[in-house]
């Protein structure tokens, strides 16, 4: 089996990882949503909430996200279901 070359970037994802970095990366119209999520999150869930909003901020500032989303919705970009990547999700017994 051989791997096909990919035009996707390699290496670590540059994602905001602190509440302050997330706030700076988010568009102004999302600040209220982030503040509400931050204020409503219990201490034991903060790590997951910051990770989630880090991804939201990264996506919101990615200039290629609209084109990528349109390609997926149009069926012109190949996608993989999670059940294909994680077989246990296909049959969670």
C-alpha cells in the first residue's frame, strides 16, 4: 500500500489555545457567543470548551474555509466518514 501525495499543509495546526487568543482570533460578531460559552462552562469542562472554541476561531479566520465548505457541499471534494476512519463508530456494540 502506498500513500498518495497530499496538497494539504503538514505539521501542527496553528490554533488559538487560550481564552485571550481565541477572543483575538474570533470575528467581533462571535465575541458574545464565546463569552456566554466561557461564562457558562463548569471548571472541569473548560479544557474541552477552549479546544472547541479554538477550532471555531481557527475556522472563522481561515480565508479558504468558504471555498472548502462549498466544495464539500457540492460533492467536488472527497470526504471520509468517521466510521471509515474509526470502525468502532460503524458498529458501537
